C-alpha cells in the first residue's frame, strides 16, 4: 500500500524542484535586471546537448553490443569514468558553444550573463530530470491509491511493466530521500552557475581558455560517484555529500572570478 506520507513528500519535493529555478530566475531578474536571452539559451542548450546528443553516445558505449560497451559494462570504475566524462564533455562543450556563438561576447558581454546562463542550464535540468519525475510518481501514486489503476496505467502509456517498476520505486521514497533529491538539485544548480562563470571566462579572454577544460574536469569529478551509486557501490548520501563538496569548492572559486570581472 502506498502511504499518504510518501505521496505528500513527493509532491513537496517536486514543488521545491520547480520553485528553485523559478525563484532563482525571478530573484536574479529583479536584482540584476538580467536579460532573458541567457536564461533561455542555457535551458535549450542543456536539452540539446545533455538530453539529445549525449544519449546518442550512450546508445553506442553503454547500450550497444560492441567491445567498448561490454568493457564499460563489466567494469564499474570504467563506467564511472565514462559517465562523468561524457556529462562533462557534452554539457561544457554546449556551454562554450552557447556562450561564444549563440549569445556572443557582443550581444551579452556583462558578467551577469554567466550567472543567468547557469540558472537556465541548471534550472531546466531540475525541472525536467527530477521535478517532473517526482511529480509523475506522486500523481501515479495518488491515482493508484484512490483506485484509479487504469488511469495510472494510462500515465505509463499502457506499459504494465513500467507501471509495476514505478509503483515499486514509490515504496522506496521517504522524507529523507525526497529531501536528498531537493538538496542535490540545489547543489547542481550552484555548480552549473559556477561552471558557467568558468566557461564565460574562457570565452571572453582567449588567454584564460584553460578555464574550459577545467570546467569539463570539475563537472566530470562531480558526476563520477553517481556511476558507482548506480552499480550499488556507494550509498546515495555519500554521492549527495560529494556533489555539495564539489559545488561549494566551485562556487567559492567562481565567486572570486566573478567579482574580479569588469563589465565592458
């Protein structure tokens, strides 16, 4: 039986994942008079590079039937390394392309562009990857609990196996796990803002191009423990703590860079 407390926690966690980016956009727009373009480009770039292009590589290197996929599948540390680097390379390359050629140094040259872009990039990730998933699970649990099994099945496109999997995962959610999801999204958004500042530095001044590979490496380092969690080798709490450690380190460094930047 799906408990009422579980459904309530899921709804609250989903609402928080929606409120984080929306609140950040409103606050940054009001306090800095930020333009809309970097927010929108950041969101669209994440969708293109992380949700469309990166999965194409996963089809070959993880889901494919080839020596590379078999090697990665057989070695959890290789899987961890691949997952972190794939996320770092695709997302940071997308960030670089967007800040240099889509937004451009002339169109939005002010340093606030980097923060706006980071909010858009990290915000849409929170909405699409965690917030929407938690909301779907909450609605599914509510429908199933109230006797609407057919309606719950419709949410999965009539896929009974998918419904059973989602119902089984509902039983694993607690207040603590929902809180961890929200805290992880908060850390990820801070990390994306910091990484956007680093890449913005690389775009603005070719002499500081080394910030771009630094952003790739830092992104990969932040994501790598998640691969071990997926293989059952690390608890979720350790992974979330690691993300916060990396995010706070990145934010401290990025804040210094941001304060030293002068608007043209």
